[in-house]
C-alpha cells in the first residue's frame, strides 16, 4: 500500500511535497554521481591533462586537447625532444597548438624520403613506449613489445633474462630503455635486448616514429644554454639581427664566408667536438694521413695497437681510417680523442681539422634529397608552396607529418587514452603473483562460511529461545563496539601460535562468525510463522530438514544481504590480509593494488579504484532485487 493515496496526490500541497522529495533525492544522487564521474574522467588522465577536473575528459570533446595528449604520448612525455623535433619553444605540452600552416606538399616529399631511404635505428625513436611523468602507465607499443617477449619465451621471465642479458624480476618490471642519441654521453647499446627493440621499432608504422633533429638540439639545448632564451642576447654576442631563434641554423660544416663570425665558428666547433653524439659526425677521407700519424704517435709500436684493437696489422699504414666513429672498442675511443685533440709528450697537438668535419644528420639527408629532386630553391618553392631563401631554412616537416597522421586516427587515439590506464591495472593484476586466484578463493570461502556458521547460530537462538538468548545477542553486538584495528594484534599472535600465518585459514577464521549477521538473521527467523515448524514436525521432518528446507529457503533475501556483506568484507580486506599474509604468494588483490598505486600517477590510481569496485558493483546490480527484499521484508513484517 502506498504511503500517499491516489486521492491524496490530487492536492497541490501533496504534489509539491512529492516534487520536493524527488528534488532532494535527485540532489542527493548528484552528490554521489558527480564525484564518481570525476573519478571516471580522472582514470583517463596523463600529465598533460592532470590539472583539469571535468566530468567528461577534454580530449573527448575537442581536437586540440586530443592533439596535445597524442603528442605527449608520441614523444614519451619528453618535452625537450619534442621542442627539438618540432622546432618549438612551448613551455609545456599543455600549451602546444595545432600546426597553423601545414605544408602537405613538403609532407608528401618527406614521406617519399622516408620510404626511399633506409635510415639506421639511432636516427629515430618510436612513441608510446614509456610515461615517466604520468608514472605507471603501459603505453600501446610497450604492451605490444612485452606481449611479443611473453609469447617468444612462453611467459618465462627468467628465460628471457638469460637470452636477452636483462635482469627484470617480473613481467611487471619490464620496460624499454629511453632512446636519446643526441648528446655525447648517450651510447648505442648492442645487447640482444636492444637488438630486439630495434627490430620491433622498425616494424612499427612510420608515423609512430620521430626522427632526432640535431639542428633543434643545437639551438634549444646548446645555444640557449649558452646565451639564454632571449634572442637579443645571442644577437648582441654574435653581432647578428635575428628576429627569433628559428632564424638560427646549424651548418653542416664549419661556418665560413661573409657574414659569419668567429664566435659562430667557435660555437659550431664546441658543439661538434664536445657536445653532440659521435653518431652524427663524419670526417673527410683527406684526414686519413693525419689520423694515422696520430695513432702511430699514440701507440708507438704496431704491436700495442694490435693488442688494443685485437688485430694483426704489420704497420700503421694498414690501419683503415674510419670516416665515421666505430661503434665500440679502442677504435671508438681513439676516434673521439682525435676529434677532441690529443697532445704527445712534446706538446704537439693532433686534432681533426675543423674544415674536415661535417654533420651527417637526418636534417641534412633530407635537404640532400630535396636538392636531388628539385635542383634549385626556386623550383622547390614553386612546387611545394614554400618561401625559403636558403636550403638551411628547410627542415623535415615532422609536426605537419604527425598532425596528418593524427587526423586519420582520432577515434583510435580516443579509445587508447580511454582504456590504457585500465589495461595497465588489469595487466598488473594478471601478471603479478596469484592475487586474482587468492581473492577468488578467499571470497568464496568467506561467503560459504558466512552462509553456514551465522545461520546455524541464529537458528539456534530463534528456534529454541534459550533463557540467555538476549544476553548472547548483547555479547555478539558488543563485538561491534571494538574497531577492527584493536583486534589485529591479538589475532595475529593467535594465528602465529597456531602456525596459520600465510594460509587461507588465517584469512577465514577471524571472520568466521559475525555478531551483526547473527543478530540480523535471528530477527528475520523470528518473523517466520511458527506454524510452519509445527507442521513440519508433524510430518516427521528432522531438525536439519526443517532448518534447510524451511528456514533457509524462506530466508533467501536476508541470506543475500549476508553474502554480500561477507563478500565485501573479504574483498576489501587490506590491512589484515597484509598483516597475516606477508608472503606475496598469498596476497589478495588489495595489497597488490596498493603496491601499484604507490608507484603510479593519478590516472592509474583512479583506474585501479574503479577496477577494484567493479566486482561488488556487478554483484549488487545482478542481485539487487533479492538484496532489497532482504532489507525491506523484515521491516514490513
């Protein structure tokens, strides 16, 4: 029977009251839904959108925010590399804007160059392999490479470590090394793992790559560190009139000719001899005599050189001159020393002449490609719609190229950014210990024990009504007065005495009986008609049959409530589970999620909270009718 009758609802006052109640309920629901939507939106965040708080992620609503998130992921959250490649001065990924004047003709020529030219692995890196700022995220290419290794080694991390010469303790510790081959200190590694990484990145789509720009590195990380970010300071020192840093270019060879200053030449030499990686440098063949004179003076005896080089030359004239730096060994050290300069005991300096040095970067290779195709700047400008006055002004259009690829896969990118934090959490739980299995066993045993022990105790108190029934109930209710933290140490000591630590018994026994559940069940059992028991006894039913077929059958709603409570308590058990099961092989999901949250950023933390809440939510959704009956029926009776 409704609280307000149909006739009563015709009154304006009653209707106003009903509308007020509905309004209050809606407001209350909003206060619950709004934080949940914020958490759901937060589960998609990375460092670029972490300061924002919106119910709907911004990258789902507009192209600019999606583009910023895409570029951040493409460059693996390394802003300095982004600025070098894009010739940008953005202070953050959050201030990055869409290309204002894309050049499709130049982009097409750049694509042709990449398809026609086989560039070595050190000239480029791929995106979506790490997220050092966001922390904890598994980007798409890292997931793919890890899965490739899992399949190759049959999920055996130790076998992979043995073959690949790595030392990962688990698949969750698996990571790719950051590739950054612009500075001198960064070397190319030739280990099996790095070879596998190079093979993997060569198989990825071209648009998922970014090619290192040595000119951008020269401008942004060398010149600006010397002369500040103010172009006026550079102009003052060099007696130039550049309007912006974009007008300062890196020459392939030592800057010569009219208008070039000694300081520009000094900058170029310092950069080449001490800063930039040797991978990008070359020496003219004409330098060979001086180089051989240098190594002859350094080693003195060809036998000494053979010992260092592991060779069998009979004279220094037989030693080949490497125009590029050898990849490793004494030859690489000698080449670098010759580049920087070496003095013998008499003070004679042996050094590669600056005029014999040149830069062999992707920037210059692309310009060579343009010169071969268009012959002159005029034809280049006419065909591609440019306005270049010097070949140095033409750089690889990587930002336009990436933007073109971005526009073709916006749906795919949105799905990736929506799901990658959740994939990270699920991947972590699936590959970490036995968390899922332990939680399933623990929750199953907890629910079964709650549905056996508590009903039996409540049935005895309700069916036989002993004189001390209410005292027993009072005692059971008193157990709720003590916070769980108070009982943790005594329980731990008892379990240790019985040698039950790190077992499922340690998880189950402390919560085997619950005072509140017994109290709730007794109240429900008391509401059942006594005539049913009397009829069953007349028909010859035993006590167990009465309990099982009558009491338990009629108590399904309240049993559903008890089962949900037992499941929730077991599933969310963290402190106690961690205290009594310190062996990682016995950890449930909650300790593992805690470990994940400690090493992860905001997005992964929110995603882990949502994943953790899903089982309880799903169970309630599918069993809500039975559960609500368990709450309402006792009140009605």
